[in-house]
C-alpha cells in the first residue's frame, strides 16, 4: 500500500470521527502516541515498536486528512529539496 492509499483508507474508516474529535484532541493523541513509541524504542520489543509506529502513522494521517493536506505532497519535499 502506498501512502496515498493509506491516507484514503484512514479517511474512509475514521475521517468523520476524527473531524468530530477536532484538531486539538488529535494533536494530543499524536503526542501521546509519540511518547508511547519512544518508550517502546527504549524498552519494548520489535512487535511493540511496530505497533506504536503504526499508531503514530495513523494519527499523523488523521491530522493530514483534517487539514486537507496530502502526505504524498509533504513527503515529496524530501525528494525535491532534501537539504531543507
């Protein structure tokens, strides 16, 4: 699955609920998941790290969808001008 397909899937599955939750709460959830990922990296198993990485990706995708931004376009910056 490419990043655009994943973004579409997340929109289909969670878009309405995520929008109802709103951006401030979604940012808070993302921050919490980043903290859980950090802990999994320090003390967790590979499976726990993978799980938390997926959670971070899902919440980041939720934010992109709520902001009507493309993760593909955001990632393209690192192709076009990786030094910035």
